[in-house]
C-alpha cells in the first residue's frame, strides 16, 4: 500500500524563505512542461490561479497562485517569487 503525503499549504510570500539545496531527484508529473506552459498562459491572459505542488528541503508544499513567466530552470510567480522547476512535482490547473 502506497502512502499518500499531503502537501503543506503555504502563502506565496513565504517561498523566498524556503531552501532548495537538496539535490535529491523528485518524481515529476510526466506532463509537467505542458502544465507550466498552460499555467503561464492562464496567468498572463486570465490572471487565473493554479495549485503548484513542489518540494523544498523540509518537505512537500502547495501554493495557490498565478504563474507569470517560465524559463528553463525556474518559474516566476506573481510578486517576483521564483520556484526551481526541478523541485516542482505537479501543477493543477
């Protein structure tokens, strides 16, 4: 039986205080890049929020926010907050 870990809901403003130094690979959704592209379109054209599930050094987190931009290594959220793509598990639209 597989244990399901529920991510801790946090506010976007707390993300800049989190640490992402753990080099351990996380399991990512197979369509993550498509999810990032869609979330960026929704954020820019409709200002729609999405749920981002990601891993920091202390555990699984979730933030409900708007994605403004995506690069090759990070996504940028409303307010200039950045999350490394290699730490994102899934984005729920």
